[in-house]
C-alpha cells in the first residue's frame, strides 16, 4: 500500500510496557536502565570526538608544520580524503560485524582507536606521521559512529523514535561544542593554571580530547547491551547481509532517498567542521592573533554554529516525531540549503554580524544529519539493520570523498565561502528528491483510496 503523507501512518501509537522508560521515552524490551544511560553518555561524546579533528588538523598544520591557514585548503582535503579511503575499507566490514558480533565490542574498540589517534597527532612532526594518525582516527570513527547509528536505530520503540533522535541530537550538539571548547579554551586554561609553556597548548588540548575517548570506550564496553537485538536464528547468512543494503534501497525508495541524504549530510558535517574551522583560523591569523589564543578563537565560529543547532534540535525533534519522516527530511534539507547558501553573505567571520548566519548554518547542518538518520532508522529492516545502516554510512563516505576533494580546491581558488555554496546546492537537490517522492506517494495513496471507494 502506498504510504501517503500521513503523520501517524505506519507508526506504533502505543508503547510496549515491557520495555524501559527513561525521561518519558520508551526503549525496546530487553534493555536495562544501564544500557539506556550508556547510550545517552555515548550520544554526548561520540560525534564530538569525531568533529574535534576539524579543530585539531588546522592547528596541527599551523603549529607543527608552519602552513598558514590561507594555504591549507588542499592539505585539509588530502587528510580528509585519506581518512575516507580508510573508512571505505572499515565500513565494508563494520555493518556485518555489528550483526554478527555485537555493538558494544566494536563501539569500544572504535573509541580506543580515536583516543590513540589524538595522542599520535600531538607528536606528528612529519607528514607521514600525520597521515598515520589519521589511519587510527578513521578506524575509530568507522567503528564508533557506525555503532552509534545502529544502536540509535535499535534501542527506541517506534512511538519514541523521533524524540530519542532529537535528544540524542541535542546531546551530540552539546558534546561537539564542549569537546571543541575543551580543545581550545580548555587547553588555554590548563596551560595558564599550570604555568606551562605557551607552545604546549596544542598537546594539552589533544590529551584532553583523548581522555574523553578512553572514558567513553569504558562506558561502551561495560554499559551497552551485549550481542545484538535479533535472536541468532533470525540472522540472515553473511552473503545476504552483504547485499542487503543495495537490495533494500531497490525495494524501498525511501531507503534510497535516505542514502542520498547521507551522501550530502555527512559532507555537510565535514565541510562545516573542516572548512569553518579553517576559515576561523584564517580570520584569526589575518587579525594577527597567535598561540593558544589563536587555537581557542579558531574554533569559536564552529561552536556558535553548533550551539544554534543544539537549540534548533528541539523544534526539529517535534517535526521528526509528528510528521511523515520523508516530509521531515525534505524540510530538514530545505533548512540546510538556506544555511549553507547564506554563507555567501559573510564578510568577517569573527564579527557580530556573522552570528545570525552561523546560527542558520548550524541549524541547517544538524537538520540534514538527523533528518537522514531518522528516516533510515525508521525504514531499515530489523534483521539486516546493521548492514543497511552500514550502507547508509558508506554513502556518506562517498559524499565526503566527492565534496571534500572539490571543497579544498574551491577554498584555495575562490575563498572560504566557496565550499559552503557547493554543499548548499547539493542540499537543494536532496530536498527536491525527497519532496518529489513524498508527493508521488501521496498521489498513489489518493488514487488507491479513490479505487477503494469506487
């Protein structure tokens, strides 16, 4: 039956009381409160640990290698592309391993790799060492973020899925902001309090971020649900798991649209994190600011954008909960389109006048990311969910390969706003695809109703 645009259609309106309830949110039966709380903690830290690299890379290139921010565009692209090539290999096995081994083991290992990658960045004095640190980082985010998306799909009952995504998104936004500020302002405070040399601020910031990763790994290892939510006899063969991602996209156009959303939304996150922080470092250097002050101020525009996204997630959660998920995705990408294209009007990134545009950018980025995540969580079949989410993440990796490669060239050739304009146009295309499919489903449902009445 065609779905149509119906906010209540295909949703369970009554909770299963055998599941636990936290903060008014219903989780699937079999989970304990420890599992729920661990999920909340990891929602707070995981994406923050992923995005902390965006402040790290531009400051490492500036401080350890002496490359000024205006010339870092293609260096940043090279580092991100190297990371994504490693991720292509990681994502090829993570989804299957999640369905075969279990979520918490992979989650913990991924966080440990992320922690060590930040330690390695502190001692990178040669380019090969910097790229080596990114290998550890790529393995870490491939496992950890893949598992976060999988348990986000696994844990909530359908009646609470939108609100769980919204709260997880709010926690993610808060974690991104605080971990970024820990790297910048936190390191500056520690250096000043302990009377350490000014040049040690980069190392201190990296050690602080690594400590968060190691603590999060312990939470994942001992706090998440062991195994997988499906019984062993329900799991399909490995060959079927490997083909599930493509097969389900062909079977269900909504999954195909979710993959398209991931293709753009993951690049949204990287473009915002990498090139907004790089733009901030360029603005700071242009103002003649150096040392720990430069490290702290370079991440503040990103913090402003993410804080706005954190506030916006409340309204977004209502949209995701109350409206058809496909329509919600179309609206989310419409907001992202406005946010990214609006960066054309920014003259001075550090000025007060840039704040409203940064706020719109943050709201747009988080809308696209969670709109796509919510749709895939709703549509992915339970038995092959890990693999479908893995294909969703793989689509995001491919998007990053395309947009970051172009973004670095555009940044160096046309200026800091160019990568944002490129991604804004891509968001517009996804919005059109989602809106078109929603309209097609609505017309099919209306036609079917008319045939039934006749």
